[in-house]
C-alpha cells in the first residue's frame, strides 16, 4: 500500500471512530434515509419507505434528497419529511446537516456501495444513534467493515438488483418486505394533464420514446430514431409514437420529428418535471428508452419496456427493468450506446405490442 493510501486509510478510520450506543432498532422512532444522488436511484429506493412504514406505522421517516431527485418523493405518503442536500453550496449544505443533527435521529440508512468520504462526513455531523449500510467495497486502502461509524452491514450480494440490495437494510428492523414494487405518486393536476393529452390520440397502441440518457453517449440519435419508428410502423400501423421532451428540448425535438416526416410521430407536451414525465408514461402502452431514470419510471407503473443498455452485464444486473414485460437490447460498447441493433429494438417492440394486444 502506498504512503498516500495509508494516510487516507488512517484518516478515515479516525473519522469513523465512535463509542457504541446500546439501542434496539425495533424501538426506533425517527429514521433518516440518505439518497441524494440521481432520479433513478431514488425511484429504486422507494420500496424502503413503504415497507418500513407498513411494519412500523408510527415511525417517522425522513429523507435527505438532492435538488434533482426530491420531486420523485414529493407526494409519497410514507415519508414524513424531505430535506435537501446542497452539494454545490458548502454553507447551505452545512446548515442543512446541522438542522438534521438537531433532529436526533435514532437510525440513519446509508445506501452507498463503496467507502465515500463525503457520506461519512455527513453522517458524522448528523450523529444518529445507529447507522445501517449495505456491504461496501474497499476504497482508499480501507475496507468498509473497518469503519466503526457503521453499526450494521448487509451481506455482499453478487447477483442481486439494487432494489433488493437496498431493501435488505430493513432486515435489521425485522422487516420482511412484501413487495419490491417502486412507488411514484402523482397529483391530480399532473395525471389529468396526461390523460387529456392521450385522450386525443385515436391509435390503439401509444408508444413513448425517450431519446436522452444520463450522458450524451447514451442518447438515441435521430438516424436510429427514424429507423426504429419506421420499422415498427411498417409492421404495425395502429400506433402513435410520442417523443418525450422537456421545455428546453422542445424546439430540437420538433425539428427531429419534422425532418422524419412521419405523421404517426408527435412530440409530447413539454414536461417540466420528472412527475410530468411519469404522469404521461402512466398513460402510455409501451416505453422505449436508453438505460436511464425513465426505465425505473416505467417499472414503477409496470409498463412494457424496451430498454437499450451498454454492454455491461454487472450494471444491467443492478439496474435492469422490473416491469412484468420488458426486453433489453445491448450495445456492443461497454461505455455508451454504440453499435446496438436497431432491428433488435424493432423486433422487441413488436413482441411487446403482440403481448399487449393479448392482454
């Protein structure tokens, strides 16, 4: 081990050193879940809130979310309080953490799968009685099991989905989950807006296509989009394809659709928030999307899904769709969506349409 790694390891061990406090988790009254990352991660974590609340109705569940993912749980009835993590503002972040410290949480559930210094610092400031985490891979020359801050770890799961891995944290509360279904709750306004939009479409099968991934290399490009739309329509005419779009991309999306010249392809209304997107997805019959948060939104509503995933089987295992009907097409590249088969997307979509028609 290099000298720098030894120093980091020693620092992390010192930072996480604490005196053990006797406390029975089943007596917990206040629990904080840390999930201040991406939208999809928050969706996959939602079963934790439901299953814990169903077992302990009087427990208070708080969540430390990010500005980007907090809308996902905006209407979640299983959550009592939502706090925001401000990663780009040290002062705001510190004030938020000090506010959490005053809450005197009994338990914090932290879902990082590796040793993350900023997560450790947040836990030190919040100062709960007990900390539960998932199995952590070693980092900075230190194993997760060497960090005294964490009182309970789940066992390493080499075959599981993140949804199951995260739910395993509830074992320490003696909770036996009854479902791993994701939860997304909508307002009447969001749902009615989507219903009104879809009610004007007469086609039997309504397909939503999301073009965007978490980074540029994971996007469906206009050339592939045209081939996908034409391939599906050539084999099944009674469809309308809705391209999901946000306000800042509406003009670009309209241009892409106009250049294709297909009257069976239209843009969605400008979806301002992830809940606007979710409300529309709830009303559609089939979703085609790169591997991104939209996969998990579709799973939350058990929508038939065709996803496009980079050639990384470990990543797929951890994040794959959980919809009853789903097919995944893998790109040849392990980074980004390069050289995937458009014909496989078309075939998978037609297979989903046939199954939808039989229901």
